[in-house]
C-alpha cells in the first residue's frame, strides 16, 4: 500500500494533481489524501479524498492530522508532499521503494543543510504568550520530550517531500509540535509586521516556526534512526531530476529548477498493479520450476534456453555468435521504432522477452523510456540489465496468467517475438517473419492469446506472431 499525504494550501500545480489522480485511478494499491488547512477548490474536492483541518503548525500539523485521521498500517509506504511540488519524473517512486528496501528510514528530495540543533535554546517571544521564554524543547510532545536531551548535529530533509513507512513514523512519535502550539499565522499588520503578510508573533514572516517545527522532526529522525539511515534523491537543494520543491508556491530565483519540467503520464505506468505483477513481487520474481516450465518442450530447446538463462549480460555481449547476430536483427526493430516514436519517455512491454537483450538495446537508445519484460523463465541477465538502467522491470509469469491482466490504460508499445518457439527442434528459429502463421480458429493457442492481448492493449504492436510486422 502506498499513501500520498499532501498538504492542501496553494492548490497551484494542476499537472502534479493530474498525474497523482491518474496514478491513483490506475492502481488499487495507491491512495492520495489532501490534508487541507483551508477550503480546497472544486477540482480537489471532485477528485481526491480530503479533509479540512484546523490551520496550525503548517505542514507538520497537516501531516500529523492526516495520520490521525487515516490510521495507516505500519507497512504502508507514505509520501508526504507539499501541494506546490513540481513532479518531473515519476521514477522517484521506484527509487524511494528501492532505498527503503536497502534499509533507509527517511528519504528526502533535495539535500537540506545540516544543523547543530540545540533543543534548549530559548524563544523570547513564543508562538503564543504561554510560550514566551520557552525553549525549543517546550514545543515538543510530552511523549517525545525524553529524546531532546542534548545538542545534536543533524542532517535534515525538507518537509516538502518525505518518504517513510508508517511504522517508522510511529516509531519516531509522528511529527512535531505539540497541539498547544497549533497556532495559525497572523494576517493583520501589527508591532512585528507592518503589512498584512502572514507572520508569527515576534517576526515579519513565517520562517521562525516554519523552520523550527521541521527541525524538531529531523532531530528525532537523527536521534532514533541515525543520520546513516537518512538519504535524498539529489544533493541539490530543493531540486532533483524527479521533483522540484517550490518555495511558498513558486520557483525561487535563488534556487531555480535546474532540470526541465517534462512529466508525462506514461511515466506512471510501471507502478500500476496490473503490470507490477499479479501475485508476484516484480523485484523478487518466483523461482523457475523446470518440471512445470518444460512441459511440451524438446530436450534440445531445453538445453538451449537453460544455457541462456544462466548467461549474464557480459556473457551475452562477449558471445560473438549471439551478440553480433542480435545486433543485426534487433537493429531492424529499433529502426522501425524510430519511425513511430514521437516522445522519448514511452512505455514498452516485451512479452516472452527472453534474456531481455532487446529491451536493453531499446533502453540504451532511449534512456528516458520505461521497459517491462515478462517471460516464463527467469534469466540471470535481468539483474544485470536492471542494475545498468533505471526504469527497467522484469517479472516471471506464464502466458495464460499474463493475458488475464486487463490494464485500465493503453500501453505505448507492445512487443513479442519468437514466442513459444521450440515445440520441436525444427521450430527453434529466430527472427523469420514467415515462420508463424497463427490459426484464428485455434483460440486456445497461447500465441493467439498474446496476439489478441497486444492488439487490445497496445497502441503500437510489433510482433512476428502473425507472419508479419503489424502496426495500427
């Protein structure tokens, strides 16, 4: 389960909301919730689950209010987001999941500045009168007071983007501050601010407590998990290749967005549960059981593919018989794709992908695309290809099982070549467009099942199942 919790305040990034809406609609395992500190516009009300909470403690208050409202299970992966984020590439989801699997507890976007945080420092003018002269620690919840016992060098994540599991959030006692400090900003000119700009007591703006409350949270993260368990998507302040963090609703001149804004909906597709694998973890495919997989196969083909499943990517690239021949054949496929691709971040699915070398070549030529490979067998080269490229997914699945998947979207490109080759030794032929003539009357032929699935679910179809390369 993946839960997005978004602070509702600026409501000014419609492209981001459109992407999150389609991601939620396409995937039963993803939910989006707006924790609003003012009434949201109609497009948010119509498209998302939301609540309007008391406007206190800025985003840290909104996050805690949402957590109390949602009551999530410990296994839930939470993305805490400001509503003015610019999402450039949805690959951040996969990267965060990988980092959590590696043992990180907290993931931010752009690296924030470190701090030597003193919980005993006093504030002469508090957020309200009862906090006048209070220490930073006095703003902390009773149940986490014991953690704030010393000055601590801390690394920080900005609250505009944080990824954690719900269990880790509970372990650190949620966000800060205590409820008594949930005070909305002042919005009238007074002794501290000569204008009607939002501000807190004792200051002209929002920076005092807008910075203190996230720092209290980061102190706990460092204290409980250790700085080694905190990481970021980028070392650049507020920016990464995947997300830009606006400041108070806009792009900062001091910290501009360094990479272009190019979010496309096709980036969302890999996270949809239909292709993330039915009953399987895409990062941990089931092991191949030869007794089941080889029914009906010839011994010679078994030896051929058994060798191929054990080959690494380096083995394939240094095997001249395989590599030279594949380069020639698959280059024809790439040439055809060149004529039809109008964007560089398309999604391609290769059914019965074998060792995945074609997808590897596609990924090398189009680094921004997303590739998904499905095969009955498990290939060692998959791990090498996945490590060498971002946005690559492989899973092991039978054809009969795969064709039951009915995605709620149209895939950019569907490929399948040489599928189910080897019913006899003579059938072990590679690219030969005259080899396969699928019988339309034989509906149970697995090749027919794949052919029909590609026709129904893919915009562009490239296959030799029917005796020719076909396009819509």
